[in-house]
């Protein structure tokens, strides 16, 4: 006997395709959801890792900023110490300057010339005195020009005055101190004889 299928075969195929389509749609949605979930998880992990790196970098930057401030403070302290050292060195080198200046003035002062006032501002020495003649004042200026410790004498004023019925010349002058060089330690001392 021949069996006859009374159901239309096209409807059956269509229903089968619809079922396959629905299965594929569900599988695609599940697969897409899984991909989105995995991508979201991966991106979230990357963002979290980058945020941790950023925090570490910010902490390192803050630490470096603090160290830079400490270095600036240390540099400031070093500069202060160096300035104090320079002041002490200047005082050390100039401590005998007054003795040297007075000694040099007494050596360069010609006979018949007397000083009334000696003052110093920086490297400039102001002198006021009296001399019995103009020639003595000229000799003093010449001596100051040839001095080992002084240079550039400048006669500011000279005028005749009477002191006890004797005529004198009152003068004012400036003279500069020469900058003295410290002796070289490396330079050997010159000696007249042979070396042993």
C-alpha cells in the first residue's frame, strides 16, 4: 500500500527552516553575549590595570616632587654655607690688611708730611693731612703710584693754611688698594744656590 502524506511538504520544510533559524538566532545571540561579556571583562581588566599604573605613577611623581623640593632646600643651604665660607675667607685674607695699610702709609709718607685722617670704604682709602710744601704732597702721590699695595692716587684738594703763623698745605686724596694675589703653592721657591 502506498502511503500518502497529506501534510504539505513545503510547510514542513518551512517549519524546519524556521526552527533552524531560531536555533541559529539563539546561538548567535548567546555567542554575541559571550563575546560582549568577555570583551567587557577584558577591557575592564585593562582599565583596572592602567588605573593601578596611573596611581603608581602619581605616587612616584609625588615622591619625586618631594625629593626635588628637598634638593632645592639642600642647594639653598649649600649656597648659604658657601656664602658664609666666602665671607670667612675674605675676613681671613683681610684680617691683616689694616696693619699692612698703616705700615705702607708710614713707609710712603715723605718727611714733613703728616696725616690727620685715614678712612677706608671698600678698596678706597681717603687721606687728609698737612705738608710743609707742595713738593712733599707731589712726592706722596708719586710714592703711592709706585707702592706695592696701593695704586691710582687721586689728589682731590690742596690749599694753603696758616697754623701758628707757619704756612702749611692742607691736602685731601684718595688711593685704591691693589688686589693681592695669593701665592701659588705649586710654584717652587726661587733659591740662589743649587738644589741638594
